[in-house]
C-alpha cells in the first residue's frame, strides 16, 4: 500500500495537483483531524504559542479592523459580529487573531488541500452565469456562522491549524486557473467573507488575466468590505437561509437583517447575484414565511434575480430531520412565481423540470439541465430565440 504523503513534503505544484485531482468534493472526506472548537467560543481561543508549527505560518495583516484604544484590544469590522478581540485571542470565525494589538488573518493564501477542485459553475449554484463553465474552486478553514445543517462542517467548523496547507499567492491561484483552462475562480466551500483579503487579491489578479472570480456566501458581511469586493468580483451567490430572525439566531448563530442589507447592496451595485434557500422540514418550510420572503425579494431586488429552493438532506447536527418533500419545494416554486420572480429553480433534485431555464414571457425552454449537465437550447446571446425577450444574466 502506498504511504500517504505528508503535505509539508510536497512541492507547490504537487500540492496543487493533489488538491484538485485526489477527490471529488469536500464533504466526501474524513479530514485529517477536527479541533472541536465552536465559533461561538472562538474569541477565547488562545493564539498559537511560539513552539506551534502554525505560529509563523499564518502572519498576514488583516484589513477591516480598528484598535479599541486600550490593552491592545482590537475590533473587527469585517462582518456584523463586530468582534472585540483581546490580545492573543481570535474572533468568532476562528481565523482572525489579535497579536499584540495587530489583527492578523490566518488563512490568507492558505486553501485547504482537500478543498481545491474544478467544479461546474452550476454546482455553486449559478444558473445565469456562464452556463457550463468550469470553476477552479477552493475554500479554507473557518466560518462566521455555525449552521446546524452545514454540508462542509468538517471544514467550516475547524481552525486553520487543523489542516495541512502550503501558501498559494493570488498570482499562483490565477496561474493555476489558466493552466487548468477554467475561466472562473470560485471562493466557496466555507464562508469566503472570513478570507475576504485573499478573495479581493485573487479577484484583482484574475481580472488582469481575464479570469473571473465569484464568491459563494452567506451574505453576513459588513457593508464597507462588501462594496469593496463588489468592485472586483464578477458574481456572488447568497444563501438566504430563512425569513425569520429566530432561524438565523438559533440555527445559524447569526442575524437576518445584515443579510437582507447585503442583498439590497448587491442590487444597488449591479453585480450579478443569485439567491439560494435550503428548505428544511419544520424549521423554515412555513408557507406563510416563504410567501413573505418571495414578496420581499420582489420588492427589494426585483424579478430578475434567480432564486433556488434546495432540498435538505440530513446533515451535521440535523440528522434527525427528513429530507425535504418534493411537494414542499414545488409549493415554494409556486409562491415565487406568483410573487412575480421570473427565474425560479429547485435544487438537489434530479431530472426535474424546474432545473431548467424557461423564457418568462413565452415559456420557451432556454437551458436544459440534468444534474450538472447543461445544454443551451433556446438562448441566442442574451435573448430568447423564440420571442426575443432579454434574459437576465451573464452569458459570455
């Protein structure tokens, strides 16, 4: 039996090749090991000691923070948690650390080796953005939410020192995308907000080389860094978890209002974005609630932003709940269409007609999908080939 290579013995090229080719997805892995630290208590997580291998590895200045003016305490300004972080401690995300009154990001240029893959863009999902394009996709450790249904919990709920990694500069990430002939880089798997500095710099380098960068996010980010990211990103997918503060607080460890503001800002900036809501039985499947969410979307971001209602499968701390009935998802589709949303999809279901894109005016089938198989049938440039209706999206 071939012995598993230690990541620190790999060359950078071998590291990247292994990360892309050795597995099909993050959630398929039993990762090296998992440090059982909840982000809710992460502010009390001690800094690595000088003898720790991670002490000198992760030492990049963070942006979006300020000094609290006493005892080397800093205040993070990246996400709405707005953590006040004592010297030697970390924010709730577990990846941003106060070192002597200077705030550091511990995951800049440090994608997890198991979290570098080439995915179809439809996996994100982005259905109105470069259909059938391949995306070089990566993630790091950590998250600013603690979703009980997290698909990638072993990645998102861990600290960066739990994984073997090697520094990959933004230029190297873009070069890798060019080498693999992927026109898109996707920041995904965990929450990209927590490595926003790296997202920004990768996007800047990508734009120089004609490589687009997208962000797959929970939308829990402060407005200033969001607006800065929108200037360099090409698209954003937002998980709109539910339409109650109770769900956000009890199931995700966050708040709904900042996510609603994020959606409004995205609409204002003009960046292309899509919305996903995972429908979880008993938690966010209330018909009245989902009707109200659709009405809010129409009022605040308009009819042309696609929304995906995805099927829940038992995961992480919600193994006791059943998968979402197809009937429930189809009702959500009806609510959205009745509210006036033009492009409504069902996710995590196989071979369903609502995976496809139809013209909102004449009903012509524009894009046929089956899982991640995509075929453009009735879309001519950015218009319906039947009636000439302009179809919202980024098509080329």
